C-alpha cells in the first residue's frame, strides 16, 4: 500500500532536481533518465519506505505518462542499484537500501588491481581504518560494562583458539559487528560488513599471515582494555594497530 505525503519536510522540486541530477531536462538527458527520475520522485513524494509497494505497471504508466516497455526498462535499471525490487508475480517494491551495489563496485575495483599491487584493496583498508578509528570517541561514550563484557567473552574464545594455534576469522567478524552495533548506526554496521566481505573474497590471493593467532587475539584484547579504560585515544591506537596484520600482507604485494 502506498502512503501519501504527510510530512511538511518533504523535499521540494528544486532540491529533488539537485539530488537526482537535473534528470528531467530533455535536452541534457535521455528519456530513460527522465523516467528513472520520475519514479524516484514518486517514491520520495509519497514517502515510501523500503518494502512498500509501488503502484501497478498500469497505474504508474498513467501516473508518469510513459509506455509500459519504457517503464519496465527504467525499473530494471533502478533494480540494479536497489532503488526498487521487482518480485515477479507479486509486484514492485521500494528497495531495501542495502549496500550490495557498493560491495560489488569495491570488489570489481579490487579485482582490477589484483594482478598488480592490490592498490585498490589498500585504499579500502585505509578507508576502513579511518572509519573505525574515527569512531573511537563514540564507542567509548556508547559502551556499557555489559557491552564490553560481551566483547571480552569473544576475546576469551579467540584466546582459546590461539592457544591451539588456530586463527579465528569468524570470531573477528563477530567482535567488530558486536562492537559497532552499540552505536545504533545501521550504516556503520553495513559498511563494516561490506569491507569484511570484500577482504574475505581476496584473502586467498594474499600471502599468508605474518603473525600468530596469539598476536591477533592480543590486538582484540587491547581494544577491550582501551574500552575498559574509557580512553578514546588508546582505543583509536589499538584499532589502528589491529589492522597491521592485513596491512603487512598487502605491503608484501608491492
């Protein structure tokens, strides 16, 4: 079901034009650009949210003044970037706003440099490191003792595996998702997940770890200790140091 605009904060036409790239100007854009713009504008004007149903093809064609084939082509293009989701036999819905498009783009960029020096993967690492270290103050403010206890239990599990000489990528992922979940910022959690999955895809192409499982567990223990101390500077340093392992593996590709 669609919901009509009720908020006084809805974007005005000029703002929409700016955000969506001045798409309706026929001399500067194609007919498909204009239709894609019109669909996005419809979603925004009606304040539709992820999972909400769009009108039927017939209704949208009439609403937007376009043909069925042109509408379908525009919908496919918008589906590719997750603005809409087409469920054949059920209808068309507003997209989920996930970051798969970002993940696919980062994966492709990294693959382009895989036969050279992995420069793009190194760039992604720099962005991830800056993001995570930059959130240190927010983490210190947000973390309760109970939250830190959860992280400490994960590190305890890491140390048990490390005692057997076993690395623990699953626990590493769990540690970071648990830590950043406390910020109640879904975008941060999604971005961390994107970075993690991209690195995981290329992990087999990199030289093996130049550190022990015990060292890796120690990096995470240092993060927990910094959180216990409520020290944002110490936390930022611990987070950056935590990335030294993957950085060393990438540097070996120079």
